């Protein structure tokens, strides 16, 4: 079977995002993971990726449960740029190679609508995508199949001829369940081999 499009996740695949980059500047190293666990950062951030509410409301709601952490919580959206470590160079090089070979490229990302412009402005390689679906703009986040279907419908993708790349196991499983050829991302070299094995240039 031939594959005629590749859909990429962004964070952890092409963009090095980690809230620890910010919080290591605000807390002693040994306290960072404890803080993120204490406030339920992963769940809070994922909910905001799928929510159209303003960040001010999300900060207020979480701060009401953790009033002693209010300033640290508010720092996340206010200093979001500091959570971005930079591009994952090997994957970006691969993306450029695919683009140069004429492979249609798309992105499907869990990202707050209010914060995605920070990445859009910083990473010029995002212009290589023919289209990007951002969860925060749709009000639903991966692994919900509904977000994948937005990409299918908007870009005219046929799952059986589309490759999907993500670093999060639940998202890979969701993509596979919808008929995508889903690849778990580990590193750029392995991904390059995986794509070459599928006949992609």
C-alpha cells in the first residue's frame, strides 16, 4: 500500500516542550516534579488543550484549590515561551526532506489556542505544513477520535494511506484505531528508518 501524506504531532516530536524548563527557574530542582504532581499539572494542561475558556479562568480555578501556589500557576501561561526548549533538530531535518520530496505534510497537535501563536512565531518550519489542527481551536484534544476526524475532513485525508507520528502511546493507539498507519516516535533516526520502510522518500 502506498502512503500519500504524513501527519505529525508537534510537542515531543518536532518541538522540545517541557514545563520543567520554566519551573526550574522558579523552584529548586528537587521541588519541580513534586510541584507539578501536587497541582495535577498534566491533567490541568490537557484540559486546557481541549478547552476554549481563557487562561485567566483556568489559572483562577486551579489557584482556588492551591492558593499557596497561585504565582507559580499563573507563571505557566504568562511565561509559556520559557517552556519551549527549541526544535528537535533531527526530526525537523526529516520534515524538510519530506517537504522537499513533495510529500504532503500536516500537523495534529494538543495545544492551547491562546499559546500556540508563541510556537507559530518562533518555529519557521511550521510553514512546511499544508495545514495544522490545534486542539484548543477545536475544543477537543487527542486521544479523542473527534480531533483526528477534524483533520480527515479538513484536509481530505484517507486514513489507510496516511502515516501518523506521535510520541504519546494513547494518541498512537487512537490513530491506529481509526485506520491510520500510526508510528510511535522515539528518535529521528528511527523515524527516518520507519518512513523509508513504508516507501516514503
